[in-house]
C-alpha cells in the first residue's frame, strides 16, 4: 500500500516545516543530519501544551 506525499521538500534542513493539520500518520524520509529529531521534539512539545 502506498500513499502520495502531502508535502515534498527539496532543501537541506527541515527547518520551519509545518505538520499538516489533522494527519494521524506522519512519515519523515530524509538523510542523516537534516533535523528530523529536532523537528519531532518540537512537534511533541507543541502537542503537550
């Protein structure tokens, strides 16, 4: 089963990526060192607020 991407980026770092509203599943596919963990920790902190 495949899903079409909601967002496709062509940049070195994730930076100010905004998670799509209402999505229940978010998959990040990016090379090592692009900021995936930092982005995810910020999103979890927002969800906890």
